[in-house]
C-alpha cells in the first residue's frame, strides 16, 4: 500500500498496526477552490473524502475498527447505517475475512451504498423505521454478544477518522486553518476530527486550532438546533427528514462529543435546506469539478450561508470536508439534470446543438 495512507500515523492509532486491515484509505485530495473562494471572499480548500476506497470518509474509521476486531478475535461485525457505514464495513469485513451484518432503514438508502453493502457480501437487513431505530436494534444484538458493533459509538471508528484532522494540518504545511466545516449526522466525524487536531496541537505540530463548524439539514438538525438556541442540551428530532439521506439522523450518538468540539473550538453549527444542499452540490460539481453526494454538499451550502450572514469573516482560511462521492446517490444526481438530447447519427444534428451551448 502507498506510504500516505492513514497507517503512516500508526503511532497515534491504538491498535496493532501489524494486523492492520487496509485498502489504502486516507491520503485524500486537498483541493484549493479559488473560483468559489473568490466569489465568497475566503481562502477555500476542499478535502475530498469521496476518494477513499469505498467512496466515503468511513473507510478511515472502518480500517482501524476492523483491525481492532481482528485484534479481539471476533468473527462477526455489524452496524446500522444510512448507507456509507454499511458500504465501508462490508468491504473491510470482506478484506478481514469477518462475517458482517448491517441493518438499514428501508427505502432510505442511496442506490450506490446499498449496492456496495450487498455486493461485498454483508447480510443486509432492512427495517421499517429510520436510522435511529436501526441503531437501537443492532446495539441490542451487540449487547447480547452476537456481533462486534462498528457504528461510531465504537471509539476505534473515531480513532481512524481523526486522521482527517492530521492530514488537513499537514496539507496546509503544518498549519491550522481558521475553520473546518463539515456535515453532521451521528456526529462522530466532527468529534473525531477535533480529537485529531487536539492531538497534533498537543504534539506541538501547530500552535492554532480551527473553529469546528457543523452543518445539518434543517429538518434533521438536533445539534444545530441546540447550538443556535444557545443550549448545551441536544434534543433528538423525532422524525428527521432530508434528501441528504446520509445525515437523516435524529438522535446523534456522539452529540456530547460534538457539542464539546464546537464549544472548545469556539465553533458553531448551522442548518441548510434541501434546496440549498442540492444547489451547492451542483455548484461544486460545475464550478470546481468536485462531485459529491448531497450530504457532503451541506458543508458548501453551510459555508455560503455563514459567509452571507457574516458569521465567517472575509479572508478566512476554510477547509470544507466533503464526505462522500457523487456516485453514491446517482438518482439524485440524474434527477437534478436535463435529459440527454437524442439526435440522429448525422453530425450536423449535434453541431447545431453545440453551437447553442
Ligand atoms: C456522506 C456522509 N456525510 C456525512 C455523514 C455524517 O457523519 P457523522 O456525523 O459522523 O455521522 C455521513 C454519515 C453516515 C452514517 O452515519 C452512516 O452511513 O450510517 C455520511 O455518510
């Protein structure tokens, strides 16, 4: 495997690196986005987590989590998922030779993610309920000892994902950005990245830290609701709903860690509408050529909103984490576009159209 996968940080990872289960996760692109940055008056970098082996940041956590499972000698792993956790766990479980069970909310998992979970050989269960119900179900099975749970309630997941924090500091030449913006669902990733940033600061690699900024879909925003109302208490959202199905989560398991990350970093949280998410998804794809799934575009939508409302100062150096690849949710991508233009095989037909674009 390449040197610049997450295992170059093995001294910071609390598992036996000799047993590592790896698909060369991490070392993802760090793209300067000058066109959007100029439009918003900031210095914008985008960390493209869709370039991981199964197409999302989850691979970092699953590499360390399944390595721990091997260390422990378990034979079955499992998770509940809005999609990417199950897609990643099924691949890493296959790599490690572990049995895998996943529980998904029926009808609410994007096509690409479902295809991955099924194709890598997980036993896929679909329940008539949402992600939070699925998590309750699989947690019960873990407590009974049926399987090793690898949702982000498992700290080894966060140990893998904290390497995003390591990488973005290194990508910036051993400096901290002013702000990190990312979508928040179960709230593991914002907690993990903050942990990585704090560990690097403690190790003396940089003197400043960024303001952690979480973005949620407005009808699925327990963390952002609490932050915006100035409350420390996160109240679960009963029936979360958003087209960004990856973050359609009402009761984040890592809400305490996430609120601490936001508070300690003098960060914030904001909500965005589904329309703002879809606009941002196409804006990023057609302005900077970076294709992401809807939930990931929430960080760009949130960036725009926070610049427009003055929360983000002109000239700030901002890193937006875009968490999953556009191919994860092909239906949303195709529905947002015009139909292909059908023409005859006569080049003149196409030439006439080309002259109008
Ligand atoms: C593309 C994408 N972007 C952002 C998030 C939110 O991260 P967390 O706040 O750490 O949960 C998810 C989460 C997905 C799942 O929770 C799952 O797959 O079960 C995601 O897939």
